[in-house]
């Protein structure tokens, strides 16, 4: 929902060609950790795309920022 002052943050796995068709294949970022790819081998890289959708009817026109944390963990 991008009404009001709501922003939408999404990501997709570009390495596995999961970004097409954009933006329907993107996973929403939430306050709960989301999985980008599993398993990932040692020294393997995973390319990903981030998307931030701006509000359609904003009332706050001040500068905004968004922090995104990417975390890798061994299982």
C-alpha cells in the first residue's frame, strides 16, 4: 500500500533470475528477517535487486532515508 506516506521496500534474487517480471517477483522487506537464498556455498556470491516504491499521495515532502541490513549466516 503506497497511499499516504507509506513506502514499499522489496528485494529479489538476481543470481537465480528471480527478478522478472519486475516488480511482481519481488519479496517485501519487513521487520522480520527474510531469506534471499539458501543454501549458499562458501565463496559463492548472490546478486540481488532492491526496490523502494514511493508514496502515491504523500503529505510529507521532507527528505527520507531507508536503512537495509543484509546479513549472512552459517547453518
